[in-house]
C-alpha cells in the first residue's frame, strides 16, 4: 500500500506542483491513517473492489455507432 501512497505524493509534487510543506503534511496524514487502520485490522482493499475495477463498467460496444462519426466536417465553409 505504501507504493500507492508514494505514487500519490510524487503526483502531488510533480504534476500538481504542491508546495514541499503540503507534501510533508500529506505524508504525515497518510502515515497516521495507515497506522490507524493497522491497529484496527482494517483492510483498505477488498475482493469486491478489485473485481469492480477489473471489469469495464462502461462497455464501448454496447450501442451501434451513429453515422455522425463517419462524416467529415469542413473546418471553414467559405474562404476568409
């Protein structure tokens, strides 16, 4: 689980350009949360959540495609 937290902290730092103190605060809060869960034997992931992520909840082939996708649009209808 620490890998996911480390990835999240790296995301905050590099992608969201979070300030160093913010990253330190997030790291502290996340470690306290992990300790809380460990003391109470609480699992962060269960089998049901894993199964839900594995299957696509929005299948792309459920409906036939509309004819709009095969039409080419003209960017400019007249010369300017």
